């Protein structure tokens, strides 16, 4: 339902030197610099699939979404949404898609939500009965039925996001683009939105592309993820495979009865594992966290018990968020040199 | 655009404006009064100084009446000056939502623009009522149903034409950082050459000939003179034809500007 083939987008940014003199100079001569936001990204999303698009800030996630939603024209490559070229903005396609942007209110700022929804009913030509039922259902599940007559600008961030979600789903879209739908929300609201999205998927089997910086969103919602780094797709596969493929390590955590010299310990554990820096706020703690290759877990545990005054020991899988962060990081290191000339 | 949607957009916009009550009463009344006072004293003085009884074919009362109508009808032609919201949509990225919805942006904006006319129409009725107590309207002569209809047509065409001009100018926001200056320039030109600042009869003959083929006189001069009953049928039809040709041309330009503009749009803000 969503197809991207070799999608690329290059923005041209006007470089302006700071300060007054810079402004004056830019009046005469403006230098345009290319910024390759997205480079040759290809993937497919099928019906009933929620695919997570993850990447660091500025990696190009939003740009991909914008191209697929028909807001900006790709510099190169091909996109198809429900069989249409999104850039042509065919009304038959637009009637079946939705875009939710956590960072930007879409609804009309000075109208009450109820009025916004009425406008949308006309825009999407939703039959009255279906509209009334749908709205009642959505407002109740998201627990905002009391706020329908409040101006959007007077709503809290979470309430507004829920309204945006309702607005985007009233016409039962078959393709949804969700760009950070849970940004800035408290944990309860995040959970409510996640559960809601899962239910929507069950009922409507839409194709969804979701970006989020919250691993929890990704883990709960997405069976498959795309990792994008500096505009390039570096991973496309099942979430479970990320751990299998990339987590060659396990985490070993121990509690000690008294402090030890970490540097000396590091030397003694050479080849068995790596001591992770203490988590923030745990500086002078008696806890110790290590990362070790899967094959070495038993050896490391034995050695630790032998060397240290251990009171407690646990072995865990590496957090998926860390793995993903590392994939993004590793690729960055790999490519550092070849791209040096560009930055 | 479908009627249901148009009605909804229209009503939303009208209600929004009516809810700005302070603006509606204080601002518009004050502006209207100020303009009228200036016109009144200026022309009283001009007539007194020159010692003439008519200037450009207007008597003193006729001149005052021209201004009154130009100001009131002008508000209906130009709407609530909210067209700036188009360039803001481009700068701030609010245009994005209209690209997602299965509907045209220009059509929605025009209906919104029509919504802003509701208060202007109300003011037209209200202020001309008040003014009829202060001034002598007998020269308006025979206002017939036919002449009102003609005036309405002239106002409607002027309204579309001005919207199209603004739509082109606002579209420049895709490329330039500030369309404000262009907009001010357009407003100056249209008021000057459109008959809002002074009746076009005061221009020299050669200038009048040029003005007749330009689009601007349709905006204010044409509807006011129609209502005053000073344009005969032949001339009225000719002016209307010129205006419609301009509508088509500027509409074409708007189409091209916007189609190119969309390619420049980057949907900032997300
Ligand atoms: N309108 C624009 N003009 C110029 N450059 C842009 C524009 N929009 C984005 N970029 C650049 O393109 C790159 C990708 O931006 P994008 O918004 O897609 O990132 P993102 O992955 O969504 O990041 P985030 O997680 O911060 O939302 C960035 O380097 C950004 O500076
Ligand atoms: Mg983003």
C-alpha cells in the first residue's frame, strides 16, 4: 500500500552569514547549498502493518513521510501510495490517507474540536450517521468527549493530540503516516494512544508508517522497523531480528558489597567483557554493568564471582533501544571518512 | 468545491469574525468615521477654494456620496484584509493540512474570504443607514432592482478579481521571505487606480483611456458608479467584459505560480 523506490530529497538551503553584515551581503549574493536529507530509500508497507521508522534527529524520517504524503516533491525516485503517485495529490488517494504530526497542530487553532470535525465531515464527505457514530466512539475511547467544545488552542498538549488523532481517523484512512504522535505526552496518554492505534489496526487493517523517538512505541506497535541514518536506510526487517542479528552481546549486572578499583578490574576482565560507564546519578554506586559477547557470558559470570564480593548477579538481553542506537552509531563510524568531504 | 463544504467553511469564518466583537465595533467604526471625516473636510475645502460647483462631474454632495459608497462597497470588495493568512500558511507550514485533505486550497481560501465579507455587508447596511441621516441622498436618484443587481454583479466580479491578484502575490511567499511589501504596493496601486482614493474622473483623459483597459477600475470605481447610475448599459457591459478577461488572465497566472510554488514548498515546522 505504501511503496518507496529510491526516494531521494535534496533541499537547497540559503547560507546566510550571521549578523548585520551577513544580512546585507545576502541581499547581493545568496549561496545555495544542497542538503541531502534522504538518499535512495526503498521499502514497502502492506495492509495491517505498522512499520516503525527510526533514526536520529535530522536523519530524514519526516522528509520521507512528507514525500509519501505528497507534501513535497521527491528529487529522485518513485513513490506509490494506494497505487497513486502521492505528488499528484489525486483526491481518490487523499480521501484514504491520514497524516498525524506530533510537532505541528493540523486542526484549526481557533475553532472548537467539534467544529473542526464538522469541517472534516464535509471535506471527506462522511455520511452523517457514520460520522456521528465514529466520533462518539473515538471521543469516548480516547476520553475527550468532555473537551469537544473547547477551542483547540485551549486544550492541553495531550488532549490536542487526541483530537488530532480523531480528526485523522474519522474517515477511516487505509494509509496512515504518524510522525511522532506521542511526543511530549505523559505515560498514560502515550499508552492510551498506543492501545488505540492497535485497536484501529485490528478494525481497519491500514498500512501505517510510524516515527517515534520512544522505543516503547516502537516495541509495542511495530513488528517491523526501518532504521534510517543520514538519509539512508540501513536496516529493514522484523524488530525481533534486530536483537538476533545485532545483539551479539548480553548485559551482566552485579551488586557488590564494597567498592572495587574499576580500572584494575577492567584489565583483569580483558577479553571477557567490557565495563559500561555507570548510569547517570549512580556514580559512586556499588552496582557494576558489563557487556559481554554471548559466548562469554558463563565465563564472565564465573570470573566475576571469583574476583569480586558479589551480592547479586543478573544476566539480561541488551535493550533493543540501545541496539538500535548502536546500529545508527556504528554505521556513522563506518562512513565517517568517505563522507568527510561533504559536511 | 461542493456546496456543503463551502457552507461550512463560510459559516466558520463568518462566526470567527463576528466573535471578534471589539474589532468589529471599535476598529471598523473608527476607521470608517476617520475616512469619512477626512473626505468630507478635504472636499469641502477644495470646493470652497476653487469656487467651482462641480469637479470632474461631481457636485460637492455627490463627491461625498462617492466616498461614502467607495469606502463601504470597497470593504465588500476587498474583504477583511485577511488574505495575509495565505502567505502565513506557506511560511509556517499550515498549508500542509490542505495538501493532505481531498480538496483544493484556493477554493477553500476563497470561501473563507467570502466569509469575511459578512461583517462588511453588515457594516454596509448599518453605516449607510447612519450616513443617510447625515447626508442628502436624493442624488442617488432612482435605485431600482435592476441597478442593484448590476451593482451586485460588479461587486462580485471586483471581489473575485482582487482575490486572484492577492492569490498571485501571496503565492510569491513560496520564493521570497516577505510578501508584505508587495501586498502594500498592490493595495496602494489598487486604491489609487481603482477609484478608492479618488474618482477616476479626476484623471486626465489620456490616463482614463489607459485605466479603462486595466483591471483596477473594476474594483471600486465600477461598482460605485454603477450604483450611482452614472454608467450606461453599453459601457457597463464593456467594462464587465474587460474585467472578466482580466479574471481569466490573472487566474491563469495564479494557476502557474501556484503549481510552481508547490514544488518549492517544504512544509516547514515538522
Ligand atoms: N525545509 C527544509 N529546508 C532545508 N533543509 C531541511 C528542511 N527540512 C529538513 N531539512 C533537513 O533535512 C534533514 C532531515 O530532516 P528531517 O526533518 O527529515 O529529520 P527527522 O529524521 O524527521 O528528524 P527529527 O527526529 O528531528 O524529527 C535535516 O538535516 C534537516 O536539516
Ligand atoms: Mg521529524
